[in-house]
């Protein structure tokens, strides 16, 4: 099957000025180096990596904001920088940290304006707006100016704006950043539904392991600008097994907790961090039996840890 996104030896260098004002030197930074991958129609792919790994730079090349320094990229068969306007009608883009909505206008007006931006026929626009209003539950705040929306509401508005022209591909940069658990779940379920019902191909960056676990059948990990892993989640955990952590708040500071199936890795006053090696329920029961505990929480490894382990293990 033809790939929806195709990158071959993709690279991007930035030139940065360094040093004191009168003795500035220019240095080249390779943000992305020799990255190759293909994404098939209908895939949901997580593009992961630590801060500064090159994720946003790659996304910007895919959507045509940045020209590659080396290699080539095609999205729906188009070269993004050259065919930026045509490509814009086939892809939707949401950057979690920024909004494409008009800050001072009611959400409804922003969504109406996208019709002109993408030249969507009026009837199609109205039908999709009705659908998106329903599934994203936008009705209660359609009349609210964007600046007054909560982060979760704004994200739902941004998703609607990115999808009103029914793009084949959705590119998301940190779509759940800063959201509470309920909003995160709503966004994830919406994306799964969009993918299942419309076959929309989704490429997303995230630091949230919950996003990855719920959404991504495939993950690509980039670090230092290079693609370090491309495969399914089981494969990622196999190359970088990350233990879950038990955070225990004791009633008072104490010596490091010693129980079978866990290893105490950090102690700060009454709080201790235990890396789980065995069955969590058994470890929790043992800690509760042996120590005076004020609170216990189980923390899943975040994607940052999983990614760092790939390199630590090398
Ligand atoms: N406009 C720019 N000029 C110079 N260097 C840049 C520019 N944009 C990014 N870089 C550098 O390129 C590298 C990759 O940055 P990029 O923003 O792509 O990383 P990222 O994986 O998206 O990180 P984060 O998770 O923090 O958003 C970093 O070293 C960054 O400092």
C-alpha cells in the first residue's frame, strides 16, 4: 500500500550564533539526522523522544513549515514545502502548546472561519461541524471567547478546527499536555474513534505514556536527532524495560524500606521511592504491614524514562 507519510534520509541543521556579542560564532546544530520511515494509511504512530530530540523539527518538515537540509519527505504524495497549500487541505495539525483559534472570538466564529481557510463547501462544513460538536461535546462553550476556555475545552476546539476539512492525516504535537485525566481520556477516545471510523492516519508526539499505551500501535523513538527505535510497544518495553515505582509516604522519616519484590531507590524525609520488581499488590501489602504508612501511590514509568533507558542500556 502507498505510504501516507514517507521520509528518506531526512535531516535538518540549524545555524546558531554563540558567544559574546562582538565575538559571535556560528555553529551548526543537527536537529534531525538521516531519519527514514513510512507510515501506512490508518496507522496511529507515536513519535517519541526526550526534550530536544528533534520531534518538533521533524513535524515541521512534514507539514511544510521547514525545508529539510537533507533527504526527502512526502506526505500524501506531496512534497510539503513546495505544495504547502495543497497539503494543508489534506492534513490537520494541532500543537498542544499553541492554539490556531482566534483568541478574542467565540469558538463558533473560529470554526466558521476555517471553512474559508480550507475552502470547504458550506454544506460539508455544516455537517462536519454538527458531527464534531456532538462527539467533542462543544455545544456548551461554542459561544465562549477562546481566551476564556479551559485547556481541555480549547484542545477540543483546536481538534475540531483541525478536522473540519476532513483531512486524511492528523499531526499532533503533545495533544494532551496539561490536561486533567478526564480530558485526556476524552481526547484519546475521540482520536481512536476518528481513526476507526474515518481511517484517519495519526502521527503524534507525546511525553505521556498513557497516550502511547492507549493510542499507539507503533512507536518511533528519536534521540539526538536519530531514529533509535521503530516498532510496537511490546518491542519498546523489551528493549527498555522500565519498572513501576511505588511512592510511599511514611508517618515519619525512617531508614530505607526493605521488603521483598522492591528496591528502595530514593528517600526524602518521610517519602520513599521503591522500584517494583515483584507483584505490586504483594509489595503494597507488605509495606503496609511492616511500616506506618500515610499514603501509597503507584507510578507508571513515563515515556521519558523508557526512552532514556534505551540509551542507558546501550
Ligand atoms: N529554530 C531553531 N534554531 C536553532 N536550533 C533549534 C531551533 N529549533 C530547534 N533547535 C534545536 O534543535 C534540536 C531539536 O529541537 P526540537 O524542538 O525538534 O526537539 P523536540 O524533540 O521537539 O523537543 P521538545 O520535546 O522539548 O519539544 C534541539 O537541540 C533544539 O535546541
